[in-house]
C-alpha cells in the first residue's frame, strides 16, 4: 500500500488488513482515515448495537456534522438494512443494576431517522451486511478516496501554477 491507515485511538474493535500499515491516532472525525489526509477522508464504523443505540442521540448528530465537513466520508454499519427496516432487531440497552431496557425505536422509526440524517448531513450511510463486508468496504472506500484526494491535490497544484503563470504574464505586460 502506498499509504498508512489512520485508526482513531477511541476505536474499540479496529479493523485489521493484511499488508496494510495502521497507525493509532486521534482523529477529529470518524474511526478511519489515511495518514496525511485526515481532514479529507473519514469513515465512521458502527456495529448494529452501536448504530441502533446512538442514531437518535445528539452525540451521533455531532459525529455526522464533523463527517459532513470532510470531503470523502461515510458511515459503515455492520448490518443489513433489512434487519432495521423489518423490525427484526431488538436492541437492548444495559441499565444500572444489571437490568436491560428494550429500545422503543421500531424499524420504521429507525429508517426514518436514517433518512433524516442522510438528508440533513449528506453523509452516506452504508449498510454493509456484517463486520467482514464492512471491513472490505472500508478498505476499498479508503483506497478510492486516497486516489481521488491525490488527483484533487494534483489538479489544485496545476491550477495554482496556472494562476501564478497568468499573474506573471500580466506583470510582464504591464512592465
């Protein structure tokens, strides 16, 4: 790999890829990025439990707001959207004293919240199916975004040089 993957220090169950160097860093947005491109690429990973437990909370909206400020970003949910949509998932939240509280959010409400997040923050939410597919998607998203950022930087540098050449030409013409 021509790059190293930045993994947020707060990531509890980080992905690992064979032949890919991963560096533990504190990221401003997301759980994964590319070293040196942390402000341009971000992937937030969510297990189904985590996604279900945070989707309607301010903490997740703040996360999406930070991701929205990153040009190449997404949320990867390690679950099939059908599980959420069909009410096939019963989310339980641990309470004090060892009891559990069952979520009152139905699949219909969960998908409504997901659509609202998509419309408001414009950050793609990818339901990967499971952890393995989430890991593969994340790796490919990072690789694709890496290539796009390199192309954008090259284009920006070319445009900057053209602007400098144009200004130099105007200065000579006035001189």
